[in-house]
C-alpha cells in the first residue's frame, strides 16, 4: 500500500541522561514515503517526460488493486450496466411495438388483431415493471 506519510506518536519513558517534562513525554513521528506515486515505473523521470495517458492508466491500476477496491469497482461497473440494459430493452420494446403491433399493414385478419393487442399488453406490462 502506498501512503504519502505514516504518522504515529511515541510515548517516552525511562529517560537516560535527561528529564521528561510535564508536557514533553510524547513525541510525534512522521515517516515520509520515498516511493513514487502511483508506481515505481516513473522513477527518475521528470513530470514533463511522463506520458499523461500512461500515468492515468497506472493510477487506475493502482486504484483498482488498492485494498478492497477491486470487488467494489467491479460491482459498480456491473451495476452501471443495468441502466444500459434497461435502455436497450426499452428500445427493443418500442421497435417491436412500432414494427409489429402498430403496423398499418392491411393484410391481417381478426385473429391477428387480438394477437397484436395481447402482445401490446405484454410489452406494456414489461415496460411498466
């Protein structure tokens, strides 16, 4: 895991050759990560020399493989496709209604009219649900 800094506190006790004061018993330590973000692939390159698309791809890869994000990312991508599937189903239903149910073709008999009405009800029910 890459983190810009790691910060923690150290409680001081049992001093050698010194005295701990009333407020000088705790020290804050910051460890600055010397690694390159998002990966070591760009070590030694100036920012002007880095291809921005490759940097973006590397960031996406780093973000995807960060702790616990892979399954969440896949879930969001999959759920986002449900809206596309619904829109595609609506387009197919509308095309079916226009091409078959609402056709003005004069060469149909009475039985076909009730069949068309039945299919129109089915498509309408599917669209509503």
